[in-house]
C-alpha cells in the first residue's frame, strides 16, 4: 500500500528522503527557484474572464483563492476550455465549476527532492508560506499565503541552468 511507497511517504511528509545517490540539487530549498509572484483569481471570476486574464497575462494556470486566503484549487486554460466546449460549464459560470481541487502544496523551505517526488504524479505544486495572523481579540491563527506555482519545467530549467557536472 502507499505506506510501503517511499515516494508517497516523502511527498506527504511522513518520511525524510532516504535516496542514497541524490543529484546535486536534491537538498536545495524551493525558494532558490526564484519563482515569480503568481496570478491569483478570486472564486467569483467567470470562466470567460479567467480565459481572457490567463491569455492576456501569458499564464496556463492560476490558483483560485478565497478572500479569506483559503486555497480552493487551480484553474487551467485547457481544463476551462475543455469543460466549456464539452457543455459541462458555461462561459458565464464561476471558475469554481472548473477548478482542480486536488493539488499538492509545498513550502519555500522544502527541498527540490520533495518537489521532484510531487511532480512525478502532479503537473504542478502550489508553493505556500505559512504566516501567523492575529485577530482583534489577540487570538492567532496560521494562514497560508500562495507564493507561487511550480511545474516540472521550472525544476528542469533550474537544474539545467545550474548543472554542476
């Protein structure tokens, strides 16, 4: 089962990496990728407007985040267009109708090795940073801020630019 799968255990934070022959980049932190700030869509954005924004800004995907900061999922150009053309969604529908709500999160302090394990199964990971926030009554809570979206291409570009052969 999945508990016998080291990659699943690493990806989900239950096991530190045990790979013996790690590539040079394996233990480098995700923050070294120097990701650009993400484009974020609010849940009320329509499919039509999401397509326009993504195309205009040159993005394939964007996180959908509620005003409270809750990460709801990812919207992608291809999934949005496919859903609309198949009749499963209308251009006027909110992007929440076409989002991927199954996604992996990774922190800035996590290793590129952990990211590599995630990207073996997922097309992207949402890079988050936890921040402590305080209410007016002084009680605190942790809030996740979306710091970026990382793909296999981002990892490959970093490795190929910095290859230490």
